[in-house]
């Protein structure tokens, strides 16, 4: 499965803005599990998703968008792997980016309900 092969996939040498990679997303940042070499290792908390690189930050972190889930995640470079293009193209992205017209006119007290 995708999880079993994640660590055998190469880490990207040069991140390309808007490219799709496999990203290891932790259920909770406090749940990071490391192996003997100091690399994040597979655990029940770790999930693997397609991620689009939005920006690489000065501290080495990477802002990513999850095209199958519709939200952003902050990942470490070590959590990214090159993804097989055939695997990426085998399934359409499951989230659609949208902007609701007129949402700016809704009061802040109810805006959070409209977004969710």
C-alpha cells in the first residue's frame, strides 16, 4: 500500500511550487514518532496524503494544500516524498476550491458557521 512504500520513495531535492508530492500528515504534532536515525517513522497517527506545495519557509517548513481534503498543513521537508505521477493521476482531486460570493457581508458572529 501507499503507506508501506512511502519511505522508499525519494525525498524531493528541489521543491517546486505547486507540484504535488506525497506528504506524511500527523494526527497531532505532539505525536511524532522517530526511528533510531531520527527520521519520522510510520505509526498509527501518521497519514499519507497528496499535498501541493504552496511555499517553502525560511525555517525549512513547507506550507502545503491538501487537494483531496481542502485545507492547508504545515509540514517539514522530511515529511515529503516524490509521488509516482501515475498514482497521482489515477484519482481526481476530491476537494474543490471555491469562494462564496457575499460572504464578506456576513457578520463575524455567524461567519464561522457559514464557512463550516
